[in-house]
């Protein structure tokens, strides 16, 4: 075999191998496709007068400490704090938790229980939750896929 034929044969072999690896990777990714629906729970909070910032610190030190463990263990995808910046209205803050599938909290409750029981309440400003605010209501929303990846969304936001 001449060197040119050998190079061409190796190139064709390499392209064929790469194509079959790509095809199997795509097939594997399709088989491991994430859920097509998932639950996002919104917990509406109302702070006590003048206590919104303290309520946020309490939630971050307690709820989010547990939520971070739940994310590491694969129970949740994400958790966030939002607030209105004012005391007006029936609620002025939302805690949002995104679950991996349509089962929501019920799907992770048995694995959540040990996280919650191991947590020791932290009082960042010396006040218990009941002194800082209250839960107004919880709402479960259904999010339908396909879901954008956070990396893709971040990359798009960086574009001019």
C-alpha cells in the first residue's frame, strides 16, 4: 500500500469510528433524556413590618442551607429568593424550588426528611421565623420541557 492509500484508509476508518461513537453518544443521551415536565414550587411569604431583610437572612441560613444539601443529593435542581422590596401587598417574597420531575416534593419527601431532621435552626438576627414573617401560601406550577440548560441561557445573555 502506498502512503497515500494508507492515509486515506486510516482517515476513512477514523471518520467511520467517530461517526459511530457520535451516534452512540447521541443514542445514549436520548435514552437518558430528562423529564419532560417538572414541578416548580412557589412559597409566598409575608414579612413582619420592617423585617424583610431579616426574613431573607433567616431563609438563606436555614431553608437554603437544607436546599443546598438537597441539590447536592439530586433532590432539587434549584432554589431561589425573590422579593418585592416593599411591604405592600398580601405577600412580599417568594421562595422558588425547582424539582427534577413532575412528582415535586412528594417524590423526594423520604430523602428530604433526614436533611430536615439533621438541620439545627440558625437565628442570624436572633429572631425565629414566626417573628420575621409567615408563609402565605404554596403553589405548585408545572413546567413543560424542553428545558434550556443554564449554560446555554448564560451564554446567550453574554451575547451583544
